[in-house]
């Protein structure tokens, strides 16, 4: 892949709203290329004293981290959801407050102790929800860095 193709691929991924990605100029010893992902927003770990649960359908899952564009939830197995599955009934529950959202499963990866983390991208956010998430993340950032 030449530099021109890499630039087109990077521009295309940025237009889709995904994190910026680029490939190293030199292939690794194994001959495989590795994607390097650069986050463009703050991802806050969930404070155990202020847990967030995510209700998807009729089941509730514990959240591990949250960002303005998505959330990571703990799931018991890798086949709970399919990659790219759209989640129409997703509700964040924090301190008795509920925020109804829609999401898309981005990945399911091994976590620890036989559990998995499911990365969910928020989709179709209205302006009010964006503001609520931004306020929550700012509070998390202040709390995290004041320790």
C-alpha cells in the first residue's frame, strides 16, 4: 500500500467518525501490519462508588469505562452480541437516572477472569444527550485527576 492509498484510507476512516488510524511505514518482522489507534477523546473508568449499569433489552451489564462516543461493558461471553449489531434499546443507569440511547457493537475482547469487554459506540445521539454525556465526563475527569 503506497502513501497515497494510506492517506485515502485515513481520510475515509475519519469521515466515518472512527478514531484516526495509520499503519507503520515498515511491516513488522512477522510480515503483518499493525493498526495504531489514537483516541481523540477522554475515556473515563467507572468509579466503583458510582457505578453505571447498561440495560440492553431486558438484561443489565456493568460498565467499565465511558467516553463521549461510547461505553465499555462487561459481558459473560463473546457471543452475547455480534460485531456491528445495532442495539436499539440501550439505557444507561447511573444514580437512579436513566439515559436512553442507541448503540452499535464495535468489538468484544477478552478482559479478565474469563469475562469479556464489549465496546459499544453510541449512535443517533440528540443534542441534549450529548450535553449530558459531556457534563458527566467532565465530572469524571475532575474527580479522577483530583486524587
